[in-house]
C-alpha cells in the first residue's frame, strides 16, 4: 500500500476530529466555544483535501456536511460575539 502526502493530510484531519471529540467528552472544550467548531472545520477540510485526490462519495458527503455545520457554528459564534460587544 502506498501512502501519499494527501493521505497524511487525511490522517491529520481524522486525528483532529477525534481529538476534538475526546476533548469534548473530557470537558477540555465546550461545544459553544469557537475552538470546537474551528478544530472540526480544520479536520473536515483536511479530509476533504485528501478526498480530492482519492475520491469516495460517502466520505465526501460526511465531511462536506461536517465542514458546513462547523462553519455555521463559527458564524453563530461571531454573531454572538458581535452582539456582546455592542
């Protein structure tokens, strides 16, 4: 089995998402924090990058929506932060 640079990115993305979930369960990060959504978005983006080179429809759909939902969470955080500053 060959291991390409984009496989490394995919593995880093998977690791990022798993570590983020472990941190959530250990209460090291809360789902309301922007860090939670940022880490999830980063992980999904890295996996999507690897899928560009080695496509899998099912994995693409999961990661696409994972990224979309994470970006929604980041946007929600930004709106909340802006309201508090007013």
